[in-house]
C-alpha cells in the first residue's frame, strides 16, 4: 500500500480508501455481516481511510463503521459528510444545524471528535457564505471535529472551496469519464495544500467492465432510479454518462488493460496516477471486491500509451456530453 500526506491535515492515509455508501443504502441490500467482512478486508489490505455520510442509510453506514472501529486497533481516518438530511437550501447551513448534525455523527461513530467532516454537495451559494465557514471553524475550536472539507459537484465549487484558508479537503468525481478536474482543480489543490478525495472512480461500476446492455439493477439501487437525476444530481450516477455510451467507451479501453489486471483496477490505477490525488475511495459490497480494489496500489503506473488512450476515448465519446456540465 502507498501512503500519501493528507494536505493541511498533515496525516498520512492510504492512497486507496473505502467508500462506504454501499454499506448504508442505495446500492441494494448489504447485510451487517457482509459490511463487517468488507471493512475487515479493506483494513487487512492496508487501507487507513474510510469515507461515509450521515445520510447513507440514514446513519446505518456510520453506525456500522463505529461498531467496526471498536473491534480494530488500527488508526483509521474516517471522513463523514453532512447537510443532506434537510432540504438543500442555503439557510439550513447554519451553526445550530452543524452542531446537531455533527453530534449525531459523533454518536453514530462512537467518537468524541470527528476526523473530517465534509459539507455534502451543498448549493453553490453556500460556498460563498463566510458565516458557513466561521461556523465550521468554531466546530474545530470546540473540538467536535478535527478538520473540515467539502464534497462538490462542479469544478467551480471546488476552486471556490480551495481558496478558503481552512478547507482541508475537496471531494470530487474523478475518473476516466470525468477528466475536467485535471485542468485546474488538482493543480490548485496541490498548491494550497488541500487534499483531494476522488470519488465515483468506477463511474458507479461502469468502469468495472462487468456490465452489459442487459444488466439490471435493483429497485433500491440508484443506478436504476436516478439515471436521469430523478433523486439527486445525475452526475453521481454513472458520472452522468449515458449508459450505452459508457459501455462503448469501456470496450474501447479494454485494449489498454495490462495482463493480469482487471478493468476496475485499470480504472483505479488511472486515478492514482493523476498528480494531486490524495486518496481514491471505491466502494465495495463484499470482501473480495474490497481486496481487488486495494490491490491496485501495488500495481505499476499506467503506460503513456494507456494514459493517452483514456484521453482519446474521453475526447471522442464522453467530452461532448459531460465536460461542460460539471
């Protein structure tokens, strides 16, 4: 496992973490036993970073992680998110709500102080509100949280957040179908000492190479009910890429996958290879999937030809539909 310093936090974390959305909800049912087995497999394989949110299963993901932490002696950094348990209105991003939300997450995780709290893709106006960041600073001063960051939908939101002096991290969608953050966000974050958490690295599984035109998803899986943004930003589902187009792009990319490497590992390695990335957070529904994801850290960097192939595939198939949207 490779470990990288988490910017302003000054703490080393594994370059491959674990995204715990699947352990809460919206990807089909995952039993508690499977969740604990997945967490065990990830930590056994060297991960020291877990990302969750208070809204994943309305706290279930946090609660499972909290119980898991009490079983393991390792020093694991847990990042959670807040702000989506109420309507996404700027007025709701208040000091009183921040305290209530962080208190709830502290109880769910069973900790006195949260390692990292991220605003969970708030409205754009929130990024420009000084009072929001004053309230977050107060939570740090009070000892409720060690650091704070933001999870964003757009490049512009990321750049606004990076300019804030105490923002420790930006979580942003970055994968072979979402190259726009490479142009400005990653260089700006590196210059400011802001950690980059790369989410949706497999484009909701499209880049795993396991899906076909006939694949079906459960009714409670967002890849079924949010394909057109019915419940939340469509960019969170398949990175906003049309499903058929995504399948075509994956077929083009297969020629660049090295022998002995899975398509998913190829896609994760592409993220790791981007300068400025701190940690990538693929999700997993079981221990085998978690181990496969974590093994990516030990693979060699992709060749220039493979990197160029990703860029060419993006430019021809993906860029026209998504590049200007986020």
